[in-house]
C-alpha cells in the first residue's frame, strides 16, 4: 500500500483514482515543500536535543524562528518528534515502525498503511488518558487547507499503537506572523476513531474511483495530476490534436526518449502561456464579485496577505546603523538554480 500514506487521507477520501497501480505518480516537490522540511527539521532537532541547523532560505529562517519561540513556550519533556506509525487495515492495530530515516516505511507489512507524526506526547485529563498529536503546516504560499483528516488518521494509528481510546490533535500553522495553534484543534473519542478506521478501510477496499477532480487535486498535492484523465481532457483543448495521437508526442509525466523530452520542453512554454490566459479570463469573470454556478457553488477571487521584505529599506537601515559597504555586500549571495529545461538547435557539421 505504498501509494498511500496516512498524510494523504483527505485526498484518498475525496478521490482514489490515483491508487490505481497503472497510474504514474510523480513527486514534483517544490521550494515550499523543501522549506517546510527544513523548518520541521529545526523542530525535530530541538525536541530530540540535537544540534539545530537553521534554514538558509530567508522565509524558512523566519518560520524556524517562530517555531523555536513556540517550542520554548510549549515544549514538554514527554514530546517526541517524527514518530513513524503503521496502522494495520485488516486487524485495526497500530505500531511504531522501525525507520531508517525520514519517511522510510520499508518495514511495513502489506496490510499496513503508514504515516509520521511531527510531534506526539501522552496526556491525562479529567476524562482519562489521551494521545496528543501535532503537525506543522508551513505556509509559503498557496491555499491554506484543513489538516483534520490527516491528523485523525495519525491519531488513529497512534491510539491503536498505545492502546489509548482518545486523541487531541492540533495543526500548527506557521506563517510570517508566527505559529497559529488555535484554529485547528480536534478532540477525537473512541467513536470518532472507529469512524476514521471505517472510512479509510472502505476507501482502500473499494476499487479506485473514477477521477473526481476538485480543489483537492492541487491543494492535496496529487502526484497523478499530469496523468489524470481530467488533466488530459483539459490538455486536449490546449495542445494540437496531432500531439495527442502520436505516442512520442504525448504530454505526460513519463519521458520516453530524448525527442519526447525536447518536444515537451518546446510545448511547455505554450501551455504555460495558455494557462496564464485562462487565469486572466477567470480573474476577469469574477472581478466584480463572486458568481454562482448552476449547482450552487460559489466561484470567487481569493486573496492573501503577503508581507514582503523591502530590501532597499533594510539596506538603508543597515547603513543608518553604521554598516559598511563590505558588510552589506557580505549579506548578498548568488546561487545557480534550475531555470527550466530548454532546447538548443543541434550543431551540424558542414558536408565535405
Ligand atoms: S488529479 Fe484529482 S481527479 Fe485526478 S487522480 Fe488526482 S485527485 Fe483524482
């Protein structure tokens, strides 16, 4: 069941088409995901009493500082970080999984599904013992989505592991303003946990669904997006027909030859441009306010508040405080980063 991890529970419950073994899954990764990993590593090091390495990325550094401040206030001696769990779908039992490294689930049995809790501890209140589960949610951009299903699935595995009937879960949302630990808190009793077990078990037992597209496709990071028939149906309208009938020219996540790669690199800018035009058309449609579809859904222009570092103001502040040109220059660094796959024309020699 390696396609599924407990952190993907919300996506599984919304659509299980991607569970089909024939559908290629692509882990696209992202700067945001890397930043989240770096911030999570800071929290893990603090909780495990290891050396803390702060992220280099400016925003991840700021987030890590918020995490350090939160842990200073809330860390308890019983907290454990990065705890891998396995939940047996057939027996409804749980265990901590021996793990060789981050997100290594190779020790899992065929009947087990796995997931890693960012922070776990045990607690007791007037109703008895409970497991406390927390998950960092770093917001480097994109939509903020709820973590309920993911937390509930991890809580199920943890409660079955420790033989505890209840869980308290919290999503720790981190952004430029700090750590929000109040907007998502869930108390799950034995009845709730049984319900979580049933819904995951049913979703895994049923044949993969037809693709059911929605916000979960992007917000829940579906690895099947490029191969999904819903995407392909949209591409038909953007890519010339000829490109979709010749196998060598298919726009797909599996690259089959250098010529296929070159074709993809040529077509991608065109798709990107087409998508920008689609974005502009959608924004224009809702610029005067939300519109309602025939099924009652509301479509609207979302916004988000993004604090930006004003480099000019920062440099001036540094100068006002007496920083020299050399000290200011030492704050800038140049890095070489991937900037798209390009095609250059072949160099052909002259005929003799
Ligand atoms: S892209 Fe969306 S519809 Fe397609 S498999 Fe993924 S979640 Fe399902």
